[in-house]
C-alpha cells in the first residue's frame, strides 16, 4: 500500500479541495470522509492534513472560521474560496493528463496472446 500512499500524498490538497467543494468541513470530518471513500484503506496523517490546511489558507485557496458548537471542543471549519475552485480545476486537469500519460506508458497490450 505504500506505493499507492506515495501517489496519493502528492494530491492531498486536491483531495481536501474536492471535499470542501461539497461542504464546509473540519479536519476530523474530512479525514473520516477519506477513510469512508477508500473503504478504510487510506487516511491522512494529522500533521499532513493540517500542514495542507495551512498551505491552502496561506495561498488564499481556503478560509477558516470557528464553529459555534455549544458542547465539546470548538472546531475550526474550512471553506473553499474562488481561487480554491480554480486551483481544484487546474489540479484535476493535470491529474487527468497524468493518468492518460501513465496509461499510455504502461499499456502492454493483451498478455494472453
């Protein structure tokens, strides 16, 4: 699984932005969604997740705000900005192109022939 994790790691910010396109969210909720979508086979390390939040916020791609929970710890929510949506679209296009190129490079035809 380490190879898949290495490939995914380079797309952490895009994964976060994809989640935030659907709804504002906080770190734990995003990580749980990632685990659910991957049938518990992948999760982000907390340090990786929060480092990505800091980079995205510093770049103006997301904004954070404090939730108004009345019980439990306060949560810092994140929402995607217009710049974040643009970045997501660019990253998605780059991913599609990379997938296409990798598929071309590793396609070996029918091995049963």
